[in-house]
C-alpha cells in the first residue's frame, strides 16, 4: 500500500471527480436500465452485466482484508461483513431476481468496475491499513457513531431492497407498459431505491466515522441524484398530471 499522504490525496481527488461527475450527469444519461441506449455501444444481458460490474468490489474488499495485518481484528471483520452484505445482495441476489431481457452496455460495465475497485481501495485502504490502531477497539461497537450509523445503514438497505421489489413487480408477465412505482418510500420520492442506497452509505460513513466513507457517500449522491432527477423528468413527460399531482422529489424527500 502507499503512504497515508498519498491516500489522503487520493480521497481529495475522488471528491473533485465526484463533483465533476455530478455536473456532467446533468447533461448525460447513463445508458442502462430504463435509460438504455444503443449509442453506448456493445451490450450484454442485464443480469450478467450487473454481476460483472458489482462483484469485483466484493472480492477486492476480501483480498484487501485478507492481506492486511488486521485480518484477525474483530472490528475489521465486522466492517467487512457490513460492507459485503450490501455487495453480496447487489452482486449475486439482485441480478438473479431481475425480470425481462434488458441489456447493459459494456462501456457502463467497465466504468462501473473501475469505480468499484477504486472504492474498494478507499474503504479497504482506510479500514485495514490506514486507520489508527487504537481507533476501532471493541468499545467502538457501543459508540453513538457505530450504533446510529448501523441503524441508518440497515434502514437504507431495507428501503433499497423493498423499493427494488416494488419496481420489479410493477408489470405482470407479458405486460410492456410503464407504471409509476407506489408504496413504501415511493410516497415521497420517485427513486426510492436510490434513496435507500444513499442512506446505506451515509450510514456506513457514520459507523466507520471515516473520510473514506464520507467520500463514498458523496460519490453515491453525485452518481445517483442526477439519474434520479432524469427519471423524475421522464415520469413527468410520460404520465403528465397523473405524476405531477403526486409532487414527488427525486431522491431526497422534500428536498431534491
């Protein structure tokens, strides 16, 4: 691993890029999911695409933990399990539950893999290599940061999984129409699944009380908020007053 100074510079660089990405995505639609576009190039089956895109961070995080001196530290193992809980669900459960035969461009997959590996370096680098040796003792499990962060993470994951289930069950077999998601946190935002994911990583940043976690939470917002806004606009165009009368925000209830 590199030095702490280089690691901190890496985190600053990731924040700068996140800001650039946030503004760039105001004008560019990432061509996957409901915004799939052939202009993004060669594509493959959506399920395979999700597995290829999300699973590298799952294995990279394990490798970073395994080769660190903190492999046997109880807190390191707990942080790893919390992180991996999300990515196991996202890499191996979520894709297999998908319906339909959507496609995902290889360019999106490759960019996702690249970012996910950088994120593994951020989270694994801090937790397993650069965090002060006395920061995460067993007493940390009773700290306000860990308890509140874990609750936020858990709530976010529940919202994310429940919202994905609502979206997945909008159509009956053979139905090709579009519908407005309803129920759960869709009462407040049009992209409740993204809200859940954002809450997960805000919670992770709090429970680890780390700059690396905070940078990932910022990145999550920078990546998902513009997309949620575009989904909101698409619903407005497609459903008109049926959607606008709901007065839904995109990803943050009552705010954005």
